[in-house]
C-alpha cells in the first residue's frame, strides 16, 4: 500500500501445540497465524535451501498433466486484474506443463520479466502423493467430516487482489514470503467490489489498487483500511481465516509457493448462498423499497433468526422445510425451484 495510508494492525498469533484445532480456530471468527507450524514440511525445507531445490522437489510429484498458467506483461507489476474497460483481464491464460511453468518462473527474472501465476491447482490431481509428505496435522476429524479442497499456488512476485472465498481457509506459506491483508465481510461496501463476471480468478475482487489507492474515486476505502489486519508470513507459517473474509495476497519473493485447504462445515447437499443472491437479483432487488423492507423482515425471521423458534409452535409433521434441512428435503426444494425457474 502507499505510505499515506496502509493497514498496520497485525493478525493475532496463536499457539497450536502438536496439532492444529481448526474447529476451535474458525469459531474465533477472525484470522490467526500459527508461526512455523509447517516448518518441517519437506517442501518448506527444500525452499529454505533454494528456489531450485523447491522446484525440483515439486517435480517429483508431477503427474504430467497440462496446467493453466497466467501470464501478465511486466507493466502490470504482478497485479492480475482487469484492463481499463473492466470487461477483460490484463493477463492471458496459457496451457503448459508444470515443469515448463516452473522453468519459466526460475529463469525469467529481472525487471523485464513477465508476471507468472499458477493459481488454485488441485494437489491430488496434479501432484499426487504430495500430501503424503506435506500435510497439516489437525486435531479431531475436521477434514474427515468436511473433506477439504487442497490446492497449490506458484509464481513470482504477484498480487491476488482483495477477494473473498465461500469456504474456510488454512493457508500454508511454503516457499518465499507472503503478505495477506484481510478485512471482515462487512467491509464489502468499502472495498468497492468489481463485476460479478468476468472475474480474474472466479471470485469478485476489489477495484482498488492497494499499492496506490485513489481516495477520490474510492473514498470509503479509508474505512476498510481502519478495519483491516495484515499477516506477514514466512516459510512454514500457517494462516487460518473464516469464509467470506476479504484477503489481498502479495507474493513477495521471486519464487513463491502456497498450499491451502478450503473446507465448509455444512453438508454437501446444501447449495451455495451465492445461488440465493443471484436469484435475489432476479426476484427482490428491483422491487419497491417498502416491499424490500418487508422481505427483509421475512428473511430475518425465517433465515437469519432463531430457526428452532420459527417452527416451535407447529407439530413436527407439519414443519416441512422449516425443520432442520436434510438431504431428502433438499432434493424436494431443488426440484420445486427448478420447476419454478423453468416455467
């Protein structure tokens, strides 16, 4: 961020002991850093020797599949974002082998080097057996109950503009250093979210350039800065933060690797709330203000309030979707909604 105004409040650090209790950390509803928790990973140790050693270690697990690498001109300074029209990207996607991508990051260096970014690449598909040697030791059965999506991110000095994910996240800084700047979900208005589509990486991103924020165009960003927290991560550090927290991620070295685990604590039959919001654009947003206020009261009662109290006065057999959701009821509701949408 510019020197004039930047996030300075540090993310809280916690001790994890021998095993990481993800359930306990997520319930804190804030980001936390566990210093050095993954320091004994072979990948981390290889990276402390040299970027070449880390790349060689990753090549051991390469399944040989083509990966999608993102390439930006030197002029974007690592910020993978939109072009001036905000309808297209300022970078291109290229298909290549993982070995080729690693070679490019290691050899294309200097001020005239392109920005290179391999994002959210599934470990089990592209680097099978990697997790046998590099895995988070966790308390209990969090990942057994809620199977995570484990991904790897590789690149040079790149920036993933502030965005949110719909899952909880445990992010392992494996090679190089990273800076996460995080904001609670209620800061969305102050972060000036971009288009719903297209997006640089599948999620809505902030339109603010954190390196040179334009406070004339984005005046409320100052309020986001006041609410933000920053996590400076070294190799082996783990950052855990809840779903829907905005995070701006800067890879600070010439060769960087991050491994992350996304997981949700709801049954697989539940739909994403984003589908609900998109449907609300169709059904709610453009109604008269008094109707929207009435519907807000309905949502507060049925969705955001005490769901047990809503149906407590009804016989159990009469509660239908007012009862706790299960797979059978989810199928019924989905079929009903499909019928309504296809009318």
